[in-house]
């Protein structure tokens, strides 16, 4: 079989376009309705997609005037989706800055078991002051410290997930011995940020442990991904940028001694699908016309590290923007936005419209064949192992993608027509990891 | 309608009796099987019980030789049960010592919304060194500090759950205003242990917020329950002890200005049910005969605050045990065990057998009518508003209770024959709380 695409459905509220909720077709209360998300997961599973994904952050980001702002906690929501589906992978964002390793590793391990080995963790460091202020802090921890903490957090999580040997449970009723205590491996971790002595109270799952996903594209983010990530979500506006990123990350993974094929790179795409190119463009313009830029302006200013007053809606970006190095937040997203504005000579209002669709991810309006061509082009030309599909309107844009684009990709032999595996690792072509602790002496 | 019983099914692994897993009927892997728990929740719902409950702690407590030791994280597991049921309440233990208020309040709020207002939180301070050592500590935080932290944690959680006015969402598509930002109330909390500035990103649920449950019976525990708890799980061996506790807690609740009827007191009972008294006793003895006391001895020693070497299996408890005041762990449980041993002149081996069934809760072996009589006796005589049913073997003892005892209680007019409400609060006869923040100025 030829090399196969991997497709993830990034489910966000009623759609990635910030004005999706204003369309007549949209249920504006759906982001609190578990049935809405179950429906989305079932549509994605009907399309044989590898996984669904929920982004997250522990704060109310926005003014609630702007758009649907509720966000059910994603390990809870994915557990509900696990019960509504049987094959599709379930990936959630969770922060290494605002969780404890024992609790978070346990929650993902539990989701992984409840779902039969379908869990994935998108590891983020949460670059937002609003979140910091919900966790006893006055300031955002520095970029560097957040990544150091993240690395140790993941190291501890991996130890915790390997607390039990795969054959630790004996269930020997006759002799009254349920498990073999010699096959429990407490981490005994003592690091810079964390001390975690004891074993997890959840054994390994069908896929060993959850798939590790990462989405930061800064220098620290790339190194982190190269060391740990098994799938990478990334944002690029051009083929050449995506190729540069793809080559760079595969090379870094190899430098870490890893098989580059075990790091799946999935750029985001916001597909606006219609029966003709002009109808697709019209759909996109209808959505952009519903954006209220006054809500987006403060967010853009924060991303760029400038006061709101320095941006004017109908002017281009100021010349004297802070460099990426000066930003403690989402570094690579800042650079992407600046480059987008400069490359295409966009006004601030136009930038807001472009970001309103996909927050820096590529918006692509076209026919099903054009969307399939775009996906194949990047896939065939060293820019992607698959795509992170970001439907602008939910459920309709996901339905369009699954019913109209997926069949084309299947006909071209690029995408599965049936699931061949049961776990998320199997969908992504990732091996089940051996237990890193097996055979080591107990040291609690 | 006469005063009604409230019944909670306390679901633990394959049963509360520590040797339940050794019975021929038991699936020894069931504690990792979400279908096992879904089946239990459905049985309990068939019996019209108020709620199911999962205890929890963030550590691998035991040697895994002893008994099934895996514990799926309960907010995850209850979310799975929410999808398998439609009416029954869903209560999980979570620790105020080893969580952050924003994360935990959010997770319970999410479960509450996903389940349509059926969530409850059993608030614990986690009195175990093993847990402390999984969260960067070398020692168990002192009893007093744990309770001070718990009180502030709950205060913050209540503020977070009231972050959104009930009518904050406008969904005004025409004017592009999704919600009214003036109806968001960020806690702006700055306390001794926590600083939490921003609003929760989850609105209020159908029942306002999760029901608060508590189970500590020490002096600090009683005061905490009197102030916050809406349901109380408690352990008593005798009617008079249960009456003393009941009177005391209702009085303390009134002193806090609360309606004592809004604090439901549910002693635990481990019902061993058979068609004759002798068959029930035989069942109990069969289970006790399967206990291996060498596993339980260190745990008993820890509870009593003495070295293992000071306990001898076939002798009574030593005379010179530390007083309750000297214990930093489960104070009231220690006293219950000491009193039980002294009152009935039990050997250590006999105490272990008694604790192996219900860890200090009342084990009652008898016919369905005898179990119903026991329940009614405590209910009619000022000792209980209902019971925390702790089936010794799962699923069979829960099935026995639901199919054989519940109908008797229903015939006597003591227990509902159909659900009349949809939320956990409605089942327990608790009012939906008003938003404590409504009308206050935004102060972030």
C-alpha cells in the first residue's frame, strides 16, 4: 500500500471561524451540548479519520460577547465521546504548567483505558497571563521555564505510565495473589520541578500509553517536539514554509535518535467547501463579513506584544513591532501573522478576517477536488504526513469534508476506506512502546 | 408523602469486601473494565437509587498482591457512566490537598453539564503519606492545615461555579453578541492558599453546581460538613453512635444558619443478603475466610499509629494505643476501630475480618426483610436520612439489594418507585442554589 495520509478533525465549539455561531444554521448553545460533540465524533468516525482533537486552556479567554466561550474540560468531554464511538482516536490538550503530573498522567491513562487505547495528549505550556492568574501567579512564567517544566512533566508522565508491567496482574484466586508486586515500578522521581515517589494506580493501556502530540513551533517547541512528539499540529500559510518546518522537524527527530517516520506532521487547514470556486469564496466572505473586528483587535495586539492603540483597522501593521525573541507567549504564531500581513500587504482588518477563520492556519476555499488537490500537493511534496482538519462551521463543514473530500482521497489510494487498527497508535502507524521501566529494581 | 429514604450505591472495584475478587463468580479484571461500572450504574438506576459514588485517592494504596488495585480516575469514569444512564446521580471523591481549584471546579462543572445536572463532589483532604509523596512532599500535611485549605478550596470553587449568571448567554446572532459580559463574575479571589482571578470557562449547570458531599467525622470534619456538606457519608457500628452523630451534625448545621434538612446523613452499610439468616452468615464467613491477614496488618497498624510489630494476629489490641488527637490521618476511623475491638473483645485477626468487609462501616448479614428492617430502624430513630449502600461483592450484592431489598422499602412507602426529578439535587430534595455572585460588580 502506498504511503497513507493521516487526518485529524480539530473540533472547536460550533466551528473554527469565529463568526460561525452567527450563521442561521448554527445552534449557538452547542458548545455546551455533549450531543453536539458526539455527533461530530460520529461524523469523523464515519469518515475513518484517525482522530478528533479538542484544544484547551484553563481560563475564560475572551469577552463572551464575541462568540461561544464555554469549554467543557476536554478529558471529560472525550470520555463522553469514547462512549459514542468505537474506533476514532481522542486527543485533548492539557497544560504542563497548570497541572500535577500524577493527576494528569492518571486522567489520560484512564481515558486511554476507557476508550480501549484511543487517547492522545496534546502537550502545551499555556502561554497566557489569564491562565497564570487562575493559578496563584501574577505573571506568565517565562517561555524557557515553561518548556523546562514541560520536559520534566513528560518524563515523569512516561515513568508513571510504565508503573505497571504489562503482565503485572496475575488474578490468582487460588493463592489469593491478585498482582505481582515485583512488577510495579514506582517512579521515585526527584527532579527540578517535581518529586513523584509512587506508582500510578492505573496500569498500561492497550496502546501502552497515550500518543504524545505537540503544537509549538518556536525553537523550544521544535526541540521539544523532536524529542517527545509522535504527532505534531502546525500552522503554515505556504508550501515552502511547511516544507521547511517538515524537513527541520524530521531532521531534529533523527538527531534525537528517533525514527522520523514516528513523528507525524499535520499542518492545519480550514476547508471552506462548495460546489464551485466562486461559491466557496462567497461562503468565506459571508463568514468574514460577520466578524466584529472590535473583539479581535485586543487579541491581535496581545499576540504582537503592542498596545491596542498602536493598531488601526484600515492601516497595515506598524513597522516597529517587537521581535519574536521579545515575546513570551506564542512565538511562532506571532511571526506567522507578521509575515502574512507583510507578504500580502494586508490591513489590520484584513488580517483579523484571515485570523478569524483559522487563527493563523491556512484557510482554503474551493471545491472538494481542489481541497483534495491541496492536501495531496502538500502530502506529496514533503510538507505533511497528513492534515489537521479545522472545519470553519460545525457540524456542516465537517460533514462536507467527510462526505465530499474523503471519498476523493480514498479513490486516489491516499486514505483508508476502513479502520485496520483499534488504537490511536495503530491509526497513526506508531509502534506500541515497550515498558521503559520493565526489569528495573523497585526503588521506592 | 411520608419522609423518604435516600440511597447511594458506593461502587468499589469488584466489591467492598477485600476478598470479593477471589470468589468464583467474580471477574478479577473488572476494576479496569468500564462496562463493569456501566452495568453497576444501570443496576442502581433500575433500583431508582439517588446516586452512585466512587471513592478515590491519588496513589497506589496497597500491595497489588492483596486485591484489585487499579482505580480509573473517577471524573473520567463517572462521565462514562453518565452516558450509560439518564437519571441517577454521579458522585466522585476528589482531594482538596492535591488539586488546583480552577481545574477541579471546572472538571466537576463539566461532568455536571455532560450529565444534565447529576454531579456530586465528595470533598476529601486525603490523609495518606503515599499521596503526599506523589505531589512533591515528604510528609503528610497536618490535619488542621488540610482542613483550612479545604475550606478555602471550596469557597473558591463556589465562586467559580457562580462565574456566569444563569442568563449570561444571549445568543444574539443579529447583533453579534453571544453573551453579556456584565453577567460574568470573575472570583478575584486572594486568600491564604489560593489566588484565582478569572471566571470559570464553564457556565452553571441544570442544578446550579455539583452537590457537595463530605465524609470526615473528626471534629474538623464535622464542622466542615456542617458548613458546606449537602450529603454526608459516615461510618457507625451502633444505633446510638449513629444517633449521636446525626443529632450533632444537624445541630452544627443549624448553628451555621443552614436548614438541617439540607444536610442528608447517610451511614454506610455492607449488606450481605441471603434467603435465611444462616445462609447470610455463611456467605459472610466464606468471604472472611478468603482474607489474607498479612496484607491487612500494615494498614491497620498505620491507621492506629503503631508499628506493625506491636500487633499480634491472635491477641487483642495493645492497651497503650496513641490517642485520636495524636493521629494526623483518618482520626474518627481510628477511634471507631479501637472502640469496636474493645467493645467486642476482638482479636486483631477478627478486627481485620470485620474491616475487610467494610473498613469500619457496619456489615449486616441477613434476609432482605432483615436488611430493610435495619435500614428502617435507623431511619425512623433519628440516626439516618438514608444509607450509603456498600455491596460486598459486585455486581451480585448490588443486584440482591436492588431486586430484593428496594421493593420492600418501596412497599413500606419509604422509597421512591420512580424518579420524580432529573438532577442529583432533586433526588436528594435539595434546592437549586441561587448564584452567590449575581449582581456583584465585576472586579477583575
